């Protein structure tokens, strides 16, 4: 991978973590009932949706490791508080970066990986497609969180990549 490609990948990884943490910050002062209040969208609540985004990052970090998946525990439904989710995001980020570093060291972006579907069956796609999936997966779920925050009457954080770039100087 070229230096430019690696820089763009790192920027996307940074944005994924930054935007998820920014949503967590928007939830810092919410009551538990608000954080877990169910709405008719996606996974329903801010808590469920953020646990899903972070848990998926964690699980995909294991799936994407081209040699030995990390056996550390995943984010569970028992991870309830925003404070716990900050820590879970940091751990998931570290695991994902380690897996991606190994993929790049092995020049394995185009190497096929097998994935067992929950409904049964196996599909095969490249490690590169898996990396893009995990990083883009959180985007639509973060948009769902913004909708829920709006329903709760909360201020909406800016989550786009330009805001992330501007925040680096703060």
C-alpha cells in the first residue's frame, strides 16, 4: 500500500474513533433512562446502538486478524455506562489497528477471507472489503444516534471528517 493509501486509511480509522467518542460525549450527561430509551429506529436506543458500533468494531478486529484472532472478550450487553463504552472503544480501536497493520504487513488486502453467516453458510470476500465494511458500518448507526439525540432535544455534535480534522488543533 502506498504511503498516501496508508495515510487515508489511518485518517478513516481516526475518524471512526473520533466520531464514536464524540457521540459518547454527547451522551455523558444523559440519564440512564434517556440513554436506554427505545425509539423506532435501528437498534432503538443510544445505548444499544453505541454498544453495537463498538462491539462490531471489536468483533471485526478479531475477524480481520489474518493469523490468530485476539481472544479478549468482546463488548457485551452488560457494558452499560458511557464511561465503560469509552474504554471499550479504546480497546476495540487498538485491536482493529493491530489487525489492519498485520493485513498490510502481509500485503493481504486482496486475500480472500471466509465469513460464516449467522443464518448459516459461508461467504468469501477480501480482507480489504472487510476493513472498509467495519469502518463504514458505524456511519449509518452514528446517524441513527443523531436522530435519537434530536428526539431527546439534545444538541447534535458534528461528526464529519472535516470537523475531525479541525478538532485536531484544539
